[in-house]
C-alpha cells in the first residue's frame, strides 16, 4: 500500500479541489458546512438542501443527470437525519429532447425514493447551456450535525457496494441504482434517520465528489477542525475495484457516521449494506491515511482550511 501516492491522489483530486471554492460562501455568508440546513418548525425541524449537477454531465448524460439530481439532494437530507418530504427542480436545456431526458431521469429517481416532485422551473432555449439544480425538504426528529462530534468519537462508513461504475464529467461514480438494491433505495436511505433517532449516530456526512477521504476531511472541518486517521485496511470497497480508484469515487450510497460504531455497523449489516468502523476523530486537525502500521498526512486544517465552513 503506497500511502504517499494515495495521499497525493486525494489532495490533487478535482472533486476535493473544487470544494475550495466554497471559501467564497464562507466569506460572504458563513455556514456550518453540514450537508443541509436546519430550520425550526413547531416542535421539530425541517431540513433544506439544494444541489447543482455538473453541466458537462447534464449535457453528456441528461437522463442519468436527472437521476443524480434526486440522489444527491436526498443524500444531503439523509446526512442531517431527515426523512424527505418533497423535491423541486430547476432546469435549463438546449433542446426539447434534452429537457425530456432530464425530466425522465428526475421522474425515475423520485419514484425509486418514493418522494414527490412538486414543481420547479424549466427553460428550454435552442442552444442554451444545460443546467440542473434540485431542491428538497425533509423533517428531522434527531439532527445529525458535525457540531455534535467530539474527539474520541468513532467514525463508520456505511455504503452499498452492489452496483455499477460510471464515468462522467471527469469523475468516477458508483451507482447502486444500477444494482440489485435499486428497489430498496428509499428504505436504505431511511437507515440514517433510524440510527439518529435511536441515538446511535449524532453526526454524518454523505460521501460525494471528493471521495471517502475528502468527504471525511469536510466532516472534520465542519466539526470545528478535528482530525482523523482513515483506516484503509478496514475500508469497505466494491470487489475488484482498486483502492486508489475507490478513494476518488463518488458513490450514490455512501455515508460517514459519527457515533456508536458497533450499533451503526450492526444496523447497516443487518439491512444488507456494507459497513465498518474506519477511524476515530481526534483534536489534531490532521486528516491521515492509515495502513500497514503507518500513517500519511493528507491535509492539516490547522495550517490550511479547506473551505472555511465550520461550526461557530
């Protein structure tokens, strides 16, 4: 296991580098860096999330992009302990056919997750650059928030490893919606709210464009600048997929959960998902890759923030 090469690949991954632009948001608006925003609502809370799909992906694979618009925004809700209520979309397309394909993807994705699309906006203009954004709202009983994480807390990865690798917009994606658990998408997503409401997890982040390690770095930063050694030997991965590729992959179902790792892993495995304890948070502010009794530094938040977003 070449830890220096793996650490360098994580640091140089476009999916992680792209997160640096969130510093603009931190400077202008602030924010805690969690996947969705929480809003008090009576005796409970609402979770609000928004996602923009990469324009090159929308142009190249409009139907798949429509499905991705559902997956990404609902994953954001799930990572804050929310159960989804509804979706909205905002679409710009350069042709009627392209718009139909994106909307069909949205319909398919929403159907798999049993979440209604209540409306949105569509602009179809010949030759227009494609764009797709999705918005979702959910209800939260037990919030999952990085501000709840503390040094010493265990981190578990829960993922669906049954599916198909895809390549689009220069990144690798692993879609569990092209695998045998496709019809269980809604039930699998509910596992995060179940774990939160049972008191088994109190912070989480979905694994997205930066991959497992990069998403863990975002979680550490959102938790106030914590650190973690990611145990690569414990990391669940799809059979036959090289570790160096999996570390840089965006899985459609992959979450880092902070809490009682034994309980979280037991719950996920009982549901037929892959899960393992992959590290523990510490006060160093340093994300490391660990394996073979050695560690390699990926990022030191005490020296260089990633986005500047974090619990205040």
